[in-house]
């Protein structure tokens, strides 16, 4: 039997979806305008910048991004063309390849980060109270299954 959404759940779900789309579109526009890259590329560069030696297995990077291998492979190919990322084979397992953030890619990310951070603030955090930010973090962590309780 289907458990239909009640009115409050429906209103909440639609507000969440609209908010998610609005913020993602605003961030994508800002990054395209100011840094010449889509938000997806920024997130790939960011994930690699946070990894040990700025390198992750392609499969691990795909999992971190909730992306398919083929979709990630396409994005990494575009980033390779720009000289921002390199694919490197694994020395011990030919089935594995690594994505490596180049110095040029790191510099591009560092240049994009201040504008992106300001866009995140303007499109999202500046519209919330500190208590709302705290509650939203709890909600997101619960949905992602990362709560300690």
C-alpha cells in the first residue's frame, strides 16, 4: 500500500525540491560567469583538493559525488582537456585509475573559491538564522544517516 504524503509533507517536499534547484542554479550561474566552469567541475576539483596528495581513485570519487562512473569519466575528460586534472594508472592494479588535481587545477579552484563561497552565503546562508542553520544540519545529517544519536 502506498503511503501518500500528507499536506505538510507535500509542502515540505516541494519547498525542498524548489530550494535545491534554485540554489544549484544560482551557484552554477555564478561559477560559469566568474570562473568559466559548471558547479559540477568545481565540486570535482574541491573533492580532489581535500584528498591525500590531491588524488582519489575514480571509483571513490564517483561514490563521493554520487555520480556514475561514466558521468564522472566524462567530467574528468573535460577537466583533463583544461589541464586541471590528470588520470593516472594504479601501479599495482591495472583496473584502477586515479584522478589527480594538478597545480593548475588547484590554482583555478583557489581563484574560484572566494566568489563561490560568497554565492553560497548570498543564495543560502544569509537567508537563514543561526538556529535554522543548526536545525538544517541536523535534518540533512539524519537524511544522510550521519547522526550520532
